[in-house]
C-alpha cells in the first residue's frame, strides 16, 4: 500500500500519515479520536504566536496537551 515509515530529521515516524493543524477543527477531543485511526502524528489547533507570547487563556485551552488525555 502507500504507507511507509517516515523520517523527519532525527524523528522517526511509524508511517507517513500526519493530521495537519486546522483552525477550529483539531482541538484535543478531535486529535484523540483521529489518533485512534492510526496516523503517526497529530497536530494541535492553529494558534497565534502573539497569543502564545502573551499567554492568552483561550489559546492555552486550544493547545491543551495534558498527559492524561494526550494521544499516544
């Protein structure tokens, strides 16, 4: 098939399927569900660098990756 291992720099992924970051879509529950379908990597919600710099509380929630709910 079209699946094969992927290497990006020193990072080795088990396959070449990556969930792209999508604003308004890739929140934590969506990433957890998507990960169950087998992609090697999932990405967080798109976020403003300025909001991250100023530690905006809404942006922090979008980027939530608490270990207990993190996709494996």
